[in-house]
């Protein structure tokens, strides 16, 4: 990389290899974004061409109107012509295979081998499951729940649903049964695909047991179970089916459903401001075009690349860049079942080396964790196959950026710091690797064709260096959400009311530098990013409220060295309870309602929570108790004395 001032640019050699190397693309796209996307869409396979590229009836919009397609024909058939026996993806299990024949470090004493799926293998597996689902009565438009860890069957399941036009709802495997239930109830899914168990840091997690609890009081009639960890599981003879039995005799071809461009492809839930998560609706045609081209250009995916995105399929990053994006581009990608620092802190390095990974995509929280283990560990690795590094999920600070750039990328890899959201379906802001520029802590330029702005509260456009609300302007991007499942009011309120129905409000604040590079500052709503996972303080508070002894609670995200942010909770009880016991119970409550990722770092039992005279909880003040910021004027509070008392509790 070439450094000019505080900016970095790709070298000539890098540029030569890159798919997109001329900044002219920005100009062409800006002239007519609709035409730009149309041209791209033509490179993909459509059963019937669209009549209109973009239509807009604020706050609703459509892309490729009237077009018919099936995304799996693009992920599979389209690749069979040239890449039939090319590896589509490699699965690396957690229990490590010891290549030198020595004992595996896995605590369970198991050793396993990676699995390779060629495009042809994947095609056959997807078709078989699609046929099996059909036999179970799954029809176009039906919702199917997928509660699977990072195993090949997760990808096969998503594609099998898409093949027959069923809508998949993937639920992160570390979510609690209660979190699973809410999603199954909201979608009224009749089928759930899960596994017996999976490995996490040497332990077997009994997923089936959680799934059984989660399907209670839902419409689920059949549970398909993948045999993964071979652990003992409860079984309901009439309801449960082994995956392997189900597909055994199925045909290797299933006719791809003709999907309308605007038919729903999947629903993915993200935390809402109350206890109820929002079902983000993504449709087929636009999402496909965006997943394909963002994947291809931002990660510069070429025929000989090995792309590894660490994201789990339970999150949007996993949907778009651990499944659809790389498959659409015909890339070989990697999925990994375990934690990147297990059984040794350099497991992730070993994986990069083992497969010669060329593009590595992870989150700042992982980067900070890698950094903490020390650079001595990295000296053993050359990382000479790496070409591009990616970051996603939260702002990456300058120190972490520099560390990643130097110690992992060895100063030769561009870092694509990719800004996007569950709602945007694919990456929307980042500099392109063959063009740049890259600047530590700045995510970069909007993707070609994307019109964004930074506005003040009144909607006035802000000049360089001034922080304000990041918004997206029409025609948006083809993959932007089309709705909140069964909740049009929420759709309108959350995204289209701050500045009216024509401007998409991201809930992020940002500013621009003089080169037009965008720096994301943070959320203006109650979303907190815990180790890159999206949670809301409101969601945690409603989980805590279910504890019978708790009258009131306030949750805030406080800075954390590794995880970026972590939740802490302040609780008030109407009963005389011991602080330690109640803290334990509150954490248990959160684990039960949401899952271990949301556990508050600390729970403080307090007498009172600071509030305004109108009764609004002042979370800002609670947060400042943990940062170096001044508390500010407390006179607006109805109960200013509560702050002093809370301070005492925290110090204890
Ligand atoms: C934050 C994840 C800074 C942002 C794909 C956004 C980022 C929220 C970045 C969406 C980035 C994501 N730099 N902040 N590169 N990427 N964010 O839905 O606040 O889990 O609104 O999607 O993550 O989180 P979500």
C-alpha cells in the first residue's frame, strides 16, 4: 500500500489485479444510479426480464418490477457451467484435525476433518432438501425456521428454502429458546430445521434441547434434525425427523420456483426497542444484485480466491457474505464452526494458513481480541496469501486499524471497513480495494450509485467535519429492506419519519472529511453493539422486567476494551433482596430471554433510577458514570440525589 499523508492507496501491482480500478465508475453510476444497477442486474440470470427498474411510492419502493428469477439458479446452475467441480465452500469444524497425527487438543477428545462442497455437490444437496421440504407440504411463501450453527446444512437449508420459494428465518444458534419462540411465533413457521448439537470451545451445546423448548406454543409441526455432534437428545417420534433419513431417497433435481423480484426471500430479526424483535423483510431480485456486486467488488472476488468471513449465518453478514454473495460470484469460501481463539489463540491464523485464505472479513471486536493476545503469536505466520482485509459491525478505532493493517495485512492489504445494516442487506459504504483511499477509522466512500447525506436535526445538509445523521436518498439500493414483517407502522416510524417518507434514516451519526470519506460515529437510538452483535437496551430492560421482584430497570452500554460495548443494568426491587443474589438472577433472566451474548457485565441493585420530571429515564447520565465525560446539569432531574447514591453503589 502507498501512504500519502494520512491516506492509503493500492499499489500499481494491486490495481492491476483488481476487478474495479478506475474511479470513473463513481461518476458513471452517479449520473444515473437506476441505469447503473440495471446494467449490473443484466449480468445475472433472470427467468423473465423486469418491466420497470425502479418504482417509488414513498415509503415503499421496488426494484426490477415484474422480473422473475430464482436466486438458487444464480448461486448454483449458473456456476455449474464453468465451475461444476470447483469448491463452493469448505467447512472447518471446531474440533481440530491434527495433521501430524498427534492427539487433538479438543477437550472432547474428538478429531475431525474439514468438508469440501463443490458447486455440483451443493446443487445436489440443495435440490434433495428442497424436494423433501415440498413433500412435507412447504409451499411458496411459507416460512421455515432455521436454528443451526455454522455447519454446511445451514447453507443448504437456506438455499433449499429459496429454491421452492419458502421464506427462511435464520435464528442465531446461541439465542435462547425464548428468543427462538418469539421468531417462530411471529412468522408462524410450520417447519424448523435444527441440529442435535454443536461444538463451542470444546463443549457440546445441546441445540435440540433448546429447539424443543423454543417450539412450544408455536405452529411448528415438523422438526428436521441434522446429526452433528452425536450427543444424546430428546426425540418426539411424530414430530422429529433426521435430516439424513429425510433426504435419502430424494431426487437430485427440484424445479426452481419462479419468484417475483419483489417476493420475500428471507426475514431476519433484529433487536427492537421493546422486547419484541423486528422482522426485517428482504426480497429476491434487488437483494441478489446487491449481494453479488458488493461481494464481488468490495472483496475483489476472483476465480482463485479463498474468502473467509467469520460471521455466523444467524446475522445479516452471514446471510450476505457467508452464503449468497460468494455463491453468486462463484467464489470458494470458508465457514468455521468454532471460536477463532480456540483451542489456541492463533486458531484463526492457522485457518488462514491452512487454506491460503486471500480475503479475511471480521469484526473490530475480534481484531481487538487478537491484538490482546500479543504479536509474538503472529510471528510464526507469514499471512502471505492475504490480499484484502475487511471489518464490519462497529466503528474500528485508529489503533485497531493500524494493528490489523500492520500485523495481519503486513502493510500490503487494503482494509475495507464496511458500513451497513441488517436493513441494507449488503454493504453500502466502503472504499473499493483497487481504488481507495483508505483512512484509519473512516469507513470510506458510498458504493457506486449510492446517494447518502449527513443532515442536522432540521434536515439541513452539513458541511465537512460536522457530525449529523446519516441518511440514504432515493433510489436507495436494490437490497434495502422492504418492510418490517407484519408491522408497517414500525417500518414507517423507524426509517421514514425523521425526515419524511423519501429519506431513509439510518440511526447512525457520521461526518465527512474533505475527501468525502465517511466516519461513522455511532447510533442515536438505543442500539448497542456488544462484540459486534446488535442488541438494544430496551430489549434487555423488557427481559429484566419479567423478573417478579424487579420494579424498574435501566440498561446502558458502556465502553469495553475488547467487546466495544457491554451492557450494564441498574435495577430497583420492591423486595428486600441481596444485591449479589438479584444480580445473579437478573443475568439468568437475560440468558433465558435472549441468550448468553446479552448478559450484562454488571447488575447494580439501586434504590432509584435518575429520571426527568416527566418520568424519562436518563440513561445518558448513567452511561457517563462509566466514561470520563462530565455528568452535566443534574438540575433537570426529578431525583438528582439518586445519582450520588448510584455512584456509591458502583464504587463498591
Ligand atoms: C454499526 C451489521 C461503524 C452501525 C452489518 C450500524 C458500523 C449497525 C459498521 C448495524 C462500520 C456496522 N463502522 N459502524 N463499518 N458496520 N456498523 O444490523 O451502527 O448488525 O447501524 O448490521 O452496526 O448493525 P447490524
